[in-house]
C-alpha cells in the first residue's frame, strides 16, 4: 500500500482539493519526520519546510506553523492568537487525538478538529513552502498565501526566532508613491 492511500494522507489530499488547490502531495523515498530530513528529501532550504507544532494554551489546542530554520517562541502564542492561558506541549497521544496525525507527519490541513493557527511570517521568504501531509514520508507544496487562506492562520512576526547563525527575516520596505515622488 502506498503511503498516498493511507486515510490520514487522503484527508490532506481531499482538503487541498476542497480548497480549490491541486493535490500536490508526494511520497518521499526518505523520511520527512524532521525539518532537516524533509529539506534533504525535497532538496530545498531548511527554512522552506513548515513545522506543524501543536500546543495547548489554557484549555485550547492550537497549532503554530514555523519555518524549519526557526524556533517557536511559545511565550508569544497567547497574544498572537488572542487566547489567554499557560502554554504547554501536549503529549503525542493528545496531538494524535486532536489532529488525527502522528507526530512526524502532522499536517496543517485535514485536521480532525479545527484549531486556531498562527503562521511564522518568515515563511514569506519563499514562493513555495513544504508541509507534512499526514505521514512521515509524505509532504505537499503550497504558497504561503494559499496556506494562510486554507488554514485561516494568522501571520505573525513574533511567533518564531531564527536559529543561531540564521539572519532574521526582514520584510521588504515599500515606500508610498508620495514618498518616492518627494524624494525624487
């Protein structure tokens, strides 16, 4: 049986199609259990890998979608999601129960239960990002705009910090037409 035919992966594929997107789920020969493994298997930069991290804030489960070369700043989750409560990491069994996915293959779409989602703004560096698709050997490609749209995720500049040695993401500065004309 191909991993693409597994029920969890099928939920991801169906969610992409239901959102009007192409089914971009692919089965990898190598595992994508970690961001490093996924980047190696896909042949992309580590930062283009989307880590789907589950947390509990107060009594609600939430998900943070973090660039592979960043760490989640857990202390900012309540503010970013406008939820009050202490942050904790749930047990693997809790993650499986709420998302329907096993850790290492947790997808941001096709969830068993809707979750508040926050998205690391540093993913804007990439035209295409890659997320787990329900199994450690399956991923899908998507644009950040589509990922934000179909997850209804809030994009945040404060929810993640780059690994040591990785330059912080700085959004491009866009100057208004008035500013450009006045500075000639």
